[in-house]
């Protein structure tokens, strides 16, 4: 039989879409269960986020000792990080090290994009269609497609007329890009821009930063990892990982468990000062109510404003860099290396788009409503169609022909962020409705992968072949996700968490903000109760085919 025909006839136990950290670990777990799994990946290598986001300055904002897999002690002892917050090249090397260690590549088909998936009730099978292979069939599909994997290019008039080079931070070329002697425009001031601007400014002739909305950024205080620090972690890794899994964010961090309003003005300032010196996202742990109480949050905002004013020498530029339209932390807080200092360089100009928006891109550069800028290169640091964009690009048809696009028309509806009713045997890793992007994502990935693997093992031992989310359980979960979000300040920001960065996208708070530890307990309790809220059935044909 020709290879394509043989592949079409074969029914895998599982197809996994995506070979980032989620897909890689999922494959490893399924092999351990003796299940046949095939991974389909659009890129030419593993690593997902760290394969695509190769822009200068890209690095993690969760410490590397924690932003790494904890499922294998051998792995975590063997790998050595060079910096507290490692850069993209090193994280990509780590992803490849994981692939080598567990011999993952032999079950991954690279350079292949999944375009559609449809469920057949009679055979209890998904048929997965791609852009370059014969359709692949499997009893289960696991979407490890990532929350931040669909780059977003804004619709700016004339975008395609530009004669210079254009880049998106999320689809950066694999070869080194040299900006020496170039005039570069960066559109956007989110995390990707804030990381890349200082690095590009050190090389380019001139950088224009086109800012529509300023963001809060905290210095990372990145540094080489000291041997003793690494040794402390490695001696105590098992306990520390276990502790991190119980926390809100999946990160061991020093939470100051009191209200910002409980301290005097002087004590508060001293405490914020300490946190600023410590650096990184830990700043948001300065007090326990920064995400809950606007008055408390305002104190942190005032402190960071003061810091920006003290770093940026030109008071007019400093004022433009002050975020004022959202509480601190309600958009993903940025972590930087010398971002605000970069605006003291003579070769960096901040262009405030608030009053003078971009009107068009021209062959030679970019026009705002006030002025034309000649550019050699434009960098779109304009973010992602987060959490739902990648899944909705795939044409997914579930039970009775129902589509994921219809079922999510008013925003993503899931049970636990793991499944969507009407899409049997289709799991999502870190789907909307789970802590995902509000957490150390490797911790959340591991939790989902383990839960899915254990669920599949349970189904096999209990002779169940089809699992679906119960509609009523899903509705209750969606209501809970919303309810918890609205007890916080988060919905006050026009963030990508809310879908607000994509014109026409329904505005609902997508991740679950109840916390990683609480969420894990809920998932475990549901599994222990025989997968409460899921409906499991036994499809004879499917079981026979699998046996
Ligand atoms: P991804 O890494 O996004 O992998 C998904 C894979 O699926 C991709 O390789 C993609 O090509 C593939 N795919 C998608 N659709 C298809 C399709 N239709 N067909 C075939 N293949 C497909 N999180 C943190 O916790 N800490 C951090 O410090 C941090 N830093 C980040 C920095 C950047 C620049 C970005 C963009 C994100 C960052 N994140 C961070 C979030 C990061 O996405 C996760 O930590 C993690 O890497 C996600 O892994 P994943 O496997 O779930 O998804
Ligand atoms: P982002 O946070 O969504 O930022 C996009 C930026 O582009 C915003 O400043 C936005 O302005 C601007 N923008 C979009 N369209 C525009 C337009 N038409 N004109 C002018 N400006 C426009 O995207 P991101 O920086 O890529 O980050 C996304 C997420 O990835 C982060 O929040 C984080 O979770 C993750 N990430 C993490 C790190 C890290 O530190 N480890 C680094 C990079 C990314 P508005 O705000 O006005 O819309």
C-alpha cells in the first residue's frame, strides 16, 4: 500500500496538534501509557513559542529554574540554565534537549499545518486534515496549539506597499537580522516590544517607537545564575515544584500577605522600593490585594509612575510613558532590561499615537496624522489573537456537524478549559477557562497533560471510548470563570485576556483567575468523582478498532 494510503487507513489512538512544551510532554505521557500518538506541527522544529518568537531580546519572565519541566528529575538535574531569565535561544535549546532526551521527533510530523478536524460518530474517530499530508485519523485529538501562537498583523492602510523589510515579533526569521545603520520603526509597546526595543536601539541608527497605549514594566534584574543558587534549587527541586503547583500562579514567589492599605505611606514606599530592586513579576506580589482593590492598586501605580519619571530624563517623554488607562497588572505586566532608560538615548524617539494615530504605511515608511517617518524596517510587535485565535483557524466539526466557531461565537465556552461540549474526544491543553496565561505556563501544561493522560488511562480501564463535556456542567463552569474574574480588577483593562485587541472579538475574560492550586484541586476532585460533568460512553465500533 502506498504510504499515504496506509496512513489514511490507520487509526491512531491520539493525534496531538502542536509540538511546543504542551505537545511534547503530551506525547511522552501517551507513550508511557502504551498509546499510539502522532504529533503534527506547523513549524520545522519543536519549541512552539520559542521556535517562533526569535526577536532580539526575547526571554522568559518566569525564572528559568521554574519555567522548565518538573516531570522528570533526571531532566531537571541534567539541564543547566545560564541566566535567571534565559533568552529565547537557550530556551529553544532546552526544548530540543527535551526532544532528544525522550526521543520525541520520530512521532512528530513537521512543516505541516492542521486545517480541519471532523468527528465521525459511527467510528468514534476524528479525521484531521492538513495542508500537506493525507488526512490522519485518531480516536482522540489533543490541541496543544498554544495560547499565543497566532500573530496579529493590524490592518493598517498601505501595509503591503512598504519597500523596506517588515517583521512580526511572533514570526521572526531564523537568520540573524542586522539593523546596523537602519532606521527602524517598532509598532507596539507590549512585552515583545519592551524586550526588543533596548536591544535593537543598541544596534540601529535610529528607532521610532510607535506607542498607542503605554504599559507597566518592571526591571527584570536578570543576571547569570550563580552555581550555589542552582545547587540550592536542584537539591530541593521536588519539594519546590510541589509547592509551586499549589500556588496561585504556579511560581514560588514572595507574597506579602497583607493589604497595601494596611501599611503606612512610608512603609509602603519602602516595601515597593525593595520589590523594585528585587525586580520582575514579583512586584505584583508586593501586597495581597493589588488585583482586587483599586485603592491598593493605585498605590502601586503611583510608585511605578514615580520610577518612570525618575529614569526618563525628558519630563515630557516620561509623561507619555506613564500608563494611566488600566490598573497595574490587569494587562500582563512587562518585565524589561533597561526599557525606560532606552528613551534617554539620542537615537530613540517615542511617537505617541494617542492624539496622532497611524494613518497609513507608505512605500518609504509610516505616516501618523501629524507627520511622516522614513523607515528602513518596520517591526510589528502587535501581539496575538490570543487563546482562541489558533483553535478557531482550524475548521472543527464535532457532533451533528456542530462547529467550534459557532459554539464559541459569543466567546470560548469550555468545561475546565479542557473540553468543549459537542466536541467529543477533543482535549485542549491550557484552553480558555483554565489558568493558562495567568500562570507559569509550564506548570499549567504539566497539570493538563497529566490530567488528560490519567483520564485516557481511566477510560481504557473502564471500557469507555468516548468522552464529552456535559452542557450543564460547562455552562456552570463558564459562569464561575466569569464570576471569579469580575471579582477582580482585570476586566477593567482592554487587554488581550478580554479579547479586546482583536476588532470584533467577543469581549469576555478568557483565562480562569481562581489560581493554579485551587484549579488543580477542582480538576482532581472531578476526576476522583468519576469525571463529574463529563459524559462517557462506550462506542462498540471504536473500542473494537482500538483493540
Ligand atoms: P506553543 O508553544 O504556542 O506551541 C504551539 C505549537 O502548535 C506551535 O509550535 C504551533 O506552530 C503549533 N500549531 C498551532 N496551530 C497549529 C496547526 N493548526 N497545525 C499544526 N501546528 C500548529 N509563559 C510563561 O509562563 N512564562 C514566560 O516567561 C513566557 N514568555 C513568553 C514569551 C513570549 C514571547 C510569548 C509569545 C509567550 C510566552 N509565554 C510565557 C507563554 C508561552 O506561550 C508558554 O509558556 C508556552 O511556551 C506555551 O507552550 P504550548 O506548547 O502550549 O504552546
Ligand atoms: P501585546 O501585549 O498584545 O502588545 C501589542 C502591542 O501592539 C500593544 O502595545 C498594542 O497597543 C500595539 N498595537 C496593536 N495594534 C496596533 C496598531 N494598529 N497601532 C498601534 N499599536 C498597535 O503583544 P506582545 O507584546 O507580543 O505580548 C503578548 C503576550 O505574550 C504578553 O502579554 C505575554 O503574555 C507574552 N510575552 C511574554 C514575554 C516575556 O516577558 N516573557 C515577552 C513577550 C510576550 P494597544 O495596547 O493600544 O492595543
